[in-house]
C-alpha cells in the first residue's frame, strides 16, 4: 500500500539500503535456471529505465571465472530456495572480490543465501508446490522491478511520472493476472498442437527474449519436449534451417516498439511451413490463419509485459505435460534445490 513512498521502497531492501544504493554505479546479477531468466529481464529494466549498467550470468559459470569487478557494483543473487549450490558458491567467491554489497532476492527467509547476504528482498511467493519454479519467477520479476524503481529513485534516473505510473500498475497486477489466468481454456486448446511433437522453438525480442527462454525451460522441465529459445532476430543466422511443419514455433507479441520486427520474423517461419502459436496483444494486429494460432492477451503496460506474458507460457507447458501424462509437480531429473 505504501509503495509510492520513496523511503519505504528503498528500505524494503534493508536498513542500510539507502546509503548503499546511493553508491551503486553498476549491477551484477547471478542466478540459475528460472531465476537466471528473471535476472535477464531485470537487465532490460535497469539499463532501459535507469541507465545503470547491468551484467547477468549463470552462477555455474560465474563461480569458476576470474572476474574483473566493475567499480561500485552491487552483487545481486536471485534464488527461490536460497540453497542452490552454484549461486551460493558465486556469492562466497564474490566476497572480498571488491563488490560494494550483496543483495539476495529470495523466497526463503531462513536460507543460507539470505543469511550470507548484506541486503535481502523476500519474494513472499509462499511454498512452491511443484519442483519447477512458476510463481517464484513472477514474484522475482516484481522484486527486480522494485529494485529498478528504488535505484532509479535514489539516482534520480527515472523519467518524470514513470514511478507513479509503475507503482499504480503494480497495485493492479494481482487482479490483472487473474484476467490472464482466465484465458486458460484457450491455452489448453493450443496445447493439443504439441501432443505428438518432439521439438519446439520459442522466439522473443528485447525483454521478451528471456520470457521466451523461460517458456522453453518450463516445457523442457515438465513435458520433456525439446525446446529451444532464440532471439527472433537470430533465426536467420542458422535456426531457420530447423523450421518445418513438425516444429511448432511459440512467441509472445506485446504491442511494443519491436512488434513490426517480430512480425517479419514470424513471416520467415510461415514461409517455411512452421506452425505459429502467438500470444499477442489485441492491438498487435495478428490474426488466426492457416498455420497461425493467435491467443489474444488483455492490454498491459509495456514495462510489466514480461510478467503478464510469462503466464500463458507457464500454462502452456502445464497443459502439454497433462496431455502427455508427465508428472507436472515432480518432473524427472529435477530437484527443488540443486544443492550439488
Ligand atoms: C534454480 C532452479 C529452478 C528450477 C528448479 C531447479 O533454483 O534452476 O529455477 O525450476 O527448481 O533449480 P533457485 O536457485 O531459484 O532455488
């Protein structure tokens, strides 16, 4: 309720946050799996809305790499469990490496990650019933948007009026997400297209590229269908060779400044007989047609679009998994906390 209050927003990250955030000139984000995709979205927000440079890397690589630390860098880890071994190791390696401070965006208050970090933002998603992260992801995105707003505010980098606008949008988020969830029948219908498929491609542009990556990961994790995510503009650099009628191509198309570019990528897919499944803004001007299945999304604010457009992709993997009879909550070869 008090989100709009500048001090409340910054102090949500801990009592020392105001002093530390004022010194931040760079952000380094480290995470694994779904949490890594949340970090990738945050890079677009931080750099796009505040101009603060941001790097994002998977913990399993970062932990073994000799890193040149940017001056005045905030080291941010993201983890549902707070016990992921690679993420913890990365945090431990970062200590003494010259970072300004560490911040954990985490769902478990008693976790090692929270205990060992200077600042914490709890996602309060409640316990995840399934092994594959779902609500952890959307709540991490909200936490990362709050971080963007807090840093933007401290450094006076946000466009006039944007903060109030986004705070209002965040307040409306729960009921708006309810509207997106009510599309589930349409998503269930589209899932039938995947019943006999072995490979899929997920495409996204800009901030929607990590959303496509998350959609592909969910499908892999719970339905065991091979899924690759590509930035839509990279299609022509190789992967187009894979596209034919056996390869469903999933994409998200909010009404943003990259829409026209995305549409031309979708034409490249159709020209090769690829089946398109598009979650599109009503205003995007995309329509159902031969080999093209459009699921219409309610209008949403462009900045929050990654949060909204994740939901139909999560629902899609759920319905595909149910259709194929795989165990949605306990998928094979996946642990809730990867502690080795
Ligand atoms: C990271 C992660 C999850 C994934 C699964 C295995 O976990 O890769 O994204 O869905 O649960 O672990 P965490 O660090 O966010 O707890």
